[in-house]
C-alpha cells in the first residue's frame, strides 16, 4: 500500500568513520548506537564492523566509559531507578557486567534521594482523597498503591519504595 521512501543517502565507509568520530568526540555513545547508525546509512556488515572496530581502537567508543555516564544522567536528570537504567543499558547492547558495575558504582544514597524527590513530587500532585478515603500513606491505601506503581515504573525496587514511603509518612505525621 504505502511505502516509506528511504531518504537516507548512502554513506561511504570513510565518511561514516569521520561522522561517527565527530559525533563521539562531542558526547559519549555506546557501540550499538554506532552500529545502528552504520546500518541506517546502508553500510555493509563488514564495513560496519571495520568502522566500529576502528572507533573502539582509537578510543572514540567505549561501553565501559559510556555506562557510568548513562547511569548518572538517567538517574539525576530523568529520575530513573536502577532497574530501568539496567534495562535501557541492555537495550543499548551494553554488556551485563559493565552495566552492573556502572549501577553499583552509583551512590546508593543518591538513588534513595532521587526516589524520595520523585515520590514527594508525585504526592504533591496526587488528587485529594475522595469521600470515605483516607489520605494516609498506610499500606493498602489508594495513595500508597499509586505511589508504589509510580516508583516501580520509574525503575526502583519495591523494598526501596516501601522504605521511602515509610520515611515520607513519618515526615508528614
């Protein structure tokens, strides 16, 4: 029926290397992002392999350097928890060991602070309780369930979420 036109023009191996080196010198990128760009530009698998290998050899691409920066940015600027960050690193093709090391290197206290900030923000925007509902953050309340769902979607573990909600509840009382 409808076919999408491929507006991406072919890029030579040399041009791809130059463009990707320039891109990587401006900001960190992972190996898989470079592979994806080469494929999008129509490079053969062999040429893609050569380009990415050269980028790695010359230090433009390094997943071990990329992962901690990705963890820090997604935690601090997007408010993501370690579970979501790990899933996104996996989707980017970063090795599990590299991802685990990067997540473990991030300060656990900062994860907790990020979670508290997100939950407090969500709590301020939560609707007022309806008639007959309690506004307490006790286990089983609608508000508690809403905050748990929110935090789990952000990528935090249930035990951490529970501790954070208990801390917020004790601050409110």
